[in-house]
């Protein structure tokens, strides 16, 4: 007989909760929260706005005992969720088992965002290995693509539905699953503007990105965020590669997109997804980029890495 995640005391538990409607959603999430509160576990809920409202209403006065986040804001970029949401909460409660509901994949996610979401779900298992935590991830079976639900069975060791729980027969090595979403990115459109990267070009690159971000209508704070993010990547290119690189910028109907390509190769699958100790300031670049941008897609292989940064207009 399986043991409910509400009563487990082993290190890390990561179930996917499949739900088809509001009643199933609340039946799977609210008792999970109450069990955590009863066990004196710090509890956080990070789910999209409508679902957050449902949980807050169902909890009543107990909502004040739970840290609540709108995942469509806190986790807009999937690459920032592990360091900025999940591990930040765990670090705020040292020595205690934490209980989290995290819903990074919802019906409003796009096909462009999804590979980063799937990588996130896989890499949670590596980032939290050995940690005292339970992270429950709801999946809407009525609105999500069938292939996304299948992927949830590969990224979660435990599955839940209608009050039942079982080990996923499809769960696979998280690093291998994440690598499967390390997908080539389409070439920039012909209208994209480009500039070369070298050690002498960094000030020009900052001016280039700033000018395009202003022309695209980004808020001044967002202009600064994008310029800083691109500068961090360009500095890494100069410091850690020998072949230079290229920055390309273009817009579509809703976004400004900035792509940096260089000759580096990222071999650590958790690069940019783990907080960096203060004594290692030179390693903070990718973490910062994930925090600043609305979406970061990366394709890396020996001899070539492409970063694609998205900012909503």
C-alpha cells in the first residue's frame, strides 16, 4: 500500500497531482496544505492567479498561515522558479521540512515556454535531492496538451489523482529528461539587428540593446533589466570563450527578443537554477539573467551555445 505524501518523512517527495475541475483541484490541494499546517511545516503555495484565489478562499483564516504567490508572476520565467521561489522558501526555514504547491505549467503557457517548463520540472528532482521538502505540482487534465501530461509522468516520481497515489512507472533520470528539451532554436528573422561581441564592444553592446529596448516601448525599468542581462552574458562570452559571439535583437507582436550566441558549452544542467553563494560573485550571471527576463531559452552543445531572452512589451 502506498503511503500518502502527507505522512511521509523521507527526504524529498515530488508528486504530480492530476485534476480535471475545480472540485478535484481543491480536493487535492487543500487537505495537503492542512496536513502541512497540522505538522507545523512551513507551507507555500505558488500557483496561477485563478487557482490561487480558489485556494485562498477555501483556506479561509488559514490562508494567513501560508505564503502565497501568483506563479504567473513569480514564475513567469520557469528558470527563476527553483532559485527564486522554491529554494528561497526552503532557505528561509532552515532545519524544517517545507511543504510547497508549485504549478509552473498551466493552460496559458505557450509552446515556446514549455521546454523551459519541462526542464524545470525535471531539474527540481536534482536541485532538491536530499532536502527535507514535499513539492506537489498540479496538472490540469482538461486543458493541458496530452504530451505535457505524459511528460509530467517522466518528471515526477509520484502521481496522484482522485485521492489515489502511485509510483510513476515512467519516471526517468532528471538530467537526462532535461537534456531532451535542450532543443535547437530557430534562426533569428532576417529583420533582426545584430552586433558582434568582443572585449572592446561591451559598451557598444549595452547601447545597442538599450536603444532597441527603448524603441520597442519597454518600460525604463525593463530596458535596464534587459541591458543588464545581455551585458552579463556578453561578459561571460568574453571571459570564458575564445571565439567571440553575436547579439541579435528583434520584436514580434508582444515581445522584444534578444539572442546571444557564442562558442561556449554549458555542461552543468543546473547552471542558472541554483542560488550562488555571496563569495562567488563571478558565478551569478545566469541566475541574474533568469531573474531579470520573462523567459530564457538555452540551447547548448560542444562549441556553441545560444541564449534567447524574451521581454513582454
